[in-house]
C-alpha cells in the first residue's frame, strides 16, 4: 500500500497524533479537522514537539483479550517537521500492549508520559534522553 503524501506546509504547527500503522508499517499522522481526528498521511520520519503519550486502558485490555490490535496508543503534540539538521542524544522508546500499560524507554521498561520531542527516524521512535533538552536545529 503506498503511503499517503503529507502536505508538510499545511500540517506543520498543528496538534498531531502519531501512531504505528499496522497495515503499512509506517507512522500514521492524525490531525484535528473540525471536531474529528483524521489521518492526513503516513511517514517514516517526523518530529513532534512536547508530545504526551496516551494509552487507552480499556482498548488495551480488549487487545489483550481478543489478540487483535487496534489504535489505542499514540503520542500527541505539535508537528514540527520531518528533518533534523542536528540531533540531541536520543534513546529509543517503545510500546507493547502485552508487556506494559504505558510507553517506556526501550530495554529498561521505565515509563515515559511526555517528552520535549518525539522523533521518528526510519520508522523507529526516539526521545531526547534529557527531557529538559530542547536544542534541536531544524532544516
């Protein structure tokens, strides 16, 4: 399935939800249009500022019970763009509904609820290690 092209000029600066799309393997980007959150595209590289990580526990329990995944966890913040000129020190984050009820730093299972940035590089999710670090340089 080809990825839906994102109009970055229109989408940047708007509140954005980001989650892994299990059908195409990319990150889906949802933005609020009117009163609804609608998918505006798919990408494997993006930057969201001040993300808050959300997990619907009710939907997570349904995933565990039925073993069928659905969209129930995402990061939500302001879409900044998709390219970085320089990177802060990053650590990968992950979410697995079968293991933990929250997003965590990969390999240490320490909860992460928010960050200065959510950075998707080649379809992998990262956040700055120092949550107060916000010195990113954008292209």
